[in-house]
C-alpha cells in the first residue's frame, strides 16, 4: 500500500536525515580514531543515535510492530560500538596524554555543525507530523549544534594550549548528554517489542 502524499514528504525528509547522519557518522568516527579525539568519538555516537531515532520514525510509517521491534533493538545495539571505542580512547588518553591535532578537530566539528543545522532545518518542517518521535528527532538535531560549537572551541583552545583536557572535557560532556538519548532509543525499542507481543 502506497503512503499518502503527506507521508511521502515525511518519508523523504526522514530518509534524507538518516543518510546525512550515516554519512557523517562514518567521517567523524574515522577522524576521531585517526587523531585520538574523545569529543569526536562522543559526537559520532550522537550521529548514530540520531540515525537510529530517525530510522525508527521512518520504520513506524511502513513496518509491522514485529519488524519495528527487531529494527529498534538492532539499532539500539549499534550504539554500543562507538561507546566502547570512546572508553578505549579515554583509557589511552590517560596512558599517553597526547592532544589531538587541533585543525582536524575543529574542521570536523564544523562539518558536524553544518550537518546538524541542515538536519534541524528540514526536520523543523515535519516535527509535528508523526507524534513525539519526530519532535524528538528535531530537538535532538537542534541541540546537537551546541555540542558541535563546543568541539570547534576545543580545537581552538588545543591549538593555543596543547593538552588533552579541552577534548576530554567536551567529550565527556557530550557523552553525558548522549546517555539520555541512548536511553530513549532503548525504551522506544522496548515499547515496540511490547506492542509486537500485544502487551500494550
């Protein structure tokens, strides 16, 4: 069954945001690992969370509750990977305290700022079209802009004061903010499982 005209617009918007988040997740993760940046690793996790949230909204328009439940748990499981990489990087930071290269740090943060701003702008048009999840996706993209600005500033401070601390402080701050988003995605996935089993 084809989606209604209004749903086609919503689906194309969500698909665009999923694509943007997936693409920049890979870029940011690669740079983070190359320069040993905790803040970029934390922000790459945020891109993966946004991808998962938008994919769940997109799936809700098309898939049965059982398939949505499986997809939700798979996406929730993906969040473990960059989180584990972040913990390893943090341990290495303290074992060998080398500051990340400031220019790639700031430029990658700037790219993330552009992607999140673009995502927030397109999601703003549909934030009330599919209930609380689309609004949550919009608010998440909008709020991520502050984290991206913090990464850019951390790069500037590191250029002036070559130490690990600006990157570590920003990375841990983003990680704390991400914890709440990750919990929301796990809870959404669990709700889909309950719906699939007819418990809700």
